[in-house]
C-alpha cells in the first residue's frame, strides 16, 4: 500500500524542502513556517478556504511571511554561531538586495523580522533607492547603493546619507569623481564603498558575472588610485566598505573559499592604509532547488553552516596573519532569505496531445499494418517488449507511407495511430518493470507521457524556468497517499511552445517528467511550484497579456492558521491600461465600431456586447473554469 512517506521520497521533498514542507496522513502537502511540527498549514484546507470565499480564482501565489523570519534567523544565527565558535573579533550584519524581490509587502516583512539584526537593504537604481527610503529603515541599518549612478541618484543618496546609514559603492572607477564633485558642492563628507574585481570566479549559471571580465568592479591599480585620490583630498576616512561579487547561486563551496581568501587579503592590505569598517561578502549563498546536494546549477554542495563557518574563519585567519582588526562582515544573501517563502498553486484544466484516443474496431478491409499492430499489442510481454516495439515502429512508418500515397483514408490512419500508441505505452510500462534505462526506452517513456495543461503562465510566474532552465520543485498538492500511475509534463496556457516545464526536481540533472495521479471527473487536481520567492516576482513578463497572480499571505498561530492579507492579481483592464490601451473610453469605442460595421443592430445585441465587455475587462486574466 502506498503511503505518504513514499511520496516524500518520490518527489524528494525532504531534500529540497529544507524542513518547511511535508505530507500529512491525509496525503496533503503541509507547510511548517517555523519548521515547528506543532505549527502547520494544510494546503488543501487553505485551498478550500480560498474556494469558499469566491473572491479569488486560481492560480494563487501563497506567501508565508514567517518563513522569511525563519530564514533571517537561520542565516544570522549561522554567522553569529561561527563568530562565537572562532572567537571572531568583529560582528555581522545582514542585507537584503531589493532586486531579489521588490514587492513592498515582502520588503516590509523582511525589515520587520530582521530589525533585531539591523537588517539593511541594497539598491541598484535610483527607483529602488526611492522605494527603500519609503520603508523606514532604522538608522543603524545599512543602505548600500550599487549600480550605475547618474546625478539624481548620487545627489539623492548624498542628501539623505546622514538620516540613513547610506554607503555609496564605487562600482566603476569614474564614479568617484562624480561622488566627490556633488558631495563637495553639497558640503557633505560621503561614505563610500569600493567594489573590487577578484581574479576568483563563481560557479553555476552566473559564473560569467564574476572574475576579471565582470561587469562591475575596480582593478587593483584602480583601487590604489582611488585610495590616492581620497588621501589627496583628506577623505580617506570616507572609505567604509570593501565589496566584491562573484555571482549568484554559487554551487561549489571551493569557489567560495577561494574568493573569500582573495577578498579577505585585499581587505587586510587596504586596512593597513585606511580604517575600513565593513567587508561585504555580498550574495551567492545557494538554494538547493532540486535537492541533489551537488555542485550542479540548481543545487549546492554545501550547507548554510559550512558557508558561514568558511567565511568567518577565512576572514579571521587572514586578519590575524596581516595583524589588522577584523571587519564587520556584511552579507547580501537575498536568494537564501526569500526563495522558500512563496509557492504558486494552479489547477490542471486538461490534457494536451493525449495519446489515449478511443480505439476504433478493426475490420477485414483494414490494411495489414493494423492487424500487425493489433497482434503486437496482444502479444507484447516483458520478454519480448523490445522486439514488438521495434515492429510497431516499422508498421507505423509503413502506414504513414500508405496514407501519403493515397492508399488509405483518415479512418484507417486514426486506427493505426491509436494502436501504435497503445503498443508504445505498454512497452514503456514493461521497460520500467524491467528497469530498462537505455536511451531508447528513456526517450519512449518521455514520449508516451501526457502533457497536462496548467492554469498559469510560465513566463509570468516562473520566468527563470524558461530563461535559464532553472529547476523549481513542481509536485501535486494532494492525493499523496495514493500511488501516482501517470507520467506527464506540465504546459501553461500561453500560446507559446516554450511554455512547458521540462525539468522536475529529483536528481542532479532534473527528471524529464512528473509522476501524477489519474484525473478524476468533477474533481480539481492541484499542483504547486515551490521556492519562487527570489527574483520570479519581478522578472515575470506579460506574455499573452497574462498578468500577476492573486496573492494570499498566511500566518500560523498555535495549532491554527489564518489569512493575514490578500492581494488581487491583474485584471484584463489593468493590463490593457498598462500597455496604453486606455480602457476609460474602451467600451464606447468598441460599441461605436460595432454600430459602424453593422448599421442595423438591435438594442438587445448592443446591451449583450456591452455587458460582456464590462465583465471581461473586470475579470482575471487567467482561465476561469467556474464563472460567478
């Protein structure tokens, strides 16, 4: 008998879930926002609550703010634990880079839960700086300004740098002249950081963003020239931070060790010339999306504790060797903070390219290939499945040749196709039983798997899955106490062949299909895509004018839970306005065109058109299977 524990193993939940997700005895996914088994949220109970409210349709993005709190606690705790273990003589301060998730609600949660650690923000544009200034950071929290900086960006940062603890990072050497020019004009002593370009490079998908060819950062000679300029102007004390970046989602701990060794040495040499307070080790702390614990692009071969220990130990060792004070360590582990806190729930609304068509009864007038396919289907077994599969391929080719020559019709072609796929499905099943992992039958298993239509947009909700082939765990949310007997791939509702989930969590390279349950008539089947909290919210695009999904924010309390906030997703009207279709006069313009194109149009018909236009404009951009 299939048990929830079997589904835990099949989908690798304990490998990628990091203690936040499991399955209960009812076969439903449950969330532990604080990793506390006594505080859990049954996702199906939550779905029932959303369905009963009738004010939101699916897809829905769930956010669990307490997971953000737990991630901040764990990351900060790992660093403070390492500081205690190695008797490190500096301190630690966390930073959240706004580019990871600019949603105001998310940033507010992070500032609230990170206040005890003086968590700060990193911004990369003047728009992000304006957003950060509106959030009421405590004065002790750092506000780090990165990116290309024009006059408005620099003047804004300088004008308010005494109200907020702002550090302007020199990403390009030429920026120092603008910073000093505007600071002098404004009568301000600026606080600056210096991004250095390391020889060490990262690992994983973003390896090219670090190293000598990195987009940002000063060479050694430029760094020394910057120090000379500051000294010449009696502003050496303005340099507060050494900053570097070797890429996002660093998958290999050896890469981090090498980079930390180089960066710490640069800090120590510079510290002998100037009183630098902070060493910013920036981001790169990886999230194990596929649960393989390997140095592959969607995983990592190290733990949070190992990462924090290596950072603290390396900085301490080199500072002792160089006989300089230890800096305050700053990290910008945005992905590791945000990824786990959100997941997308969507319904399966149908099958695409289904290969289980109704079998038409063969008759005496059918071509011989149909008789041969019938015999292959009846006789195939575990001892001869390869032979009969190969025969079926030949019969199928012969049948298509006959059709193209005009010798058979559509009826015969349909019979042959149905029989061929019946043989293929049986051969794939027998190959699985025989544990046949040959390329031929691995490809066949993928070929016979169904394509299930999910009511979501890959490009809007999971853009990295399409753009950089990132794996995000995608699994059924219920019926996990039943053995899944179907294998399929999920496609979205966009009119784009790239709108398909092609890799699923489970091993280092990702599986090519998802184990699923047979769809039941009159019963919704819900799937979830997990670990979406980093980058996906703001990288998503409006392909086919499918907009942002509804959001539901959930808090656990005692042995219960409650919805603390709902954020409505995009309506058709909102998206049309965004793309300058000006829906204010939209209906009247359409009505005028209807009258112009059809001079004699009844009032009732016009009223129906107007009503439907209004209804559709106000409606959700996604498929609605049960209109109110």
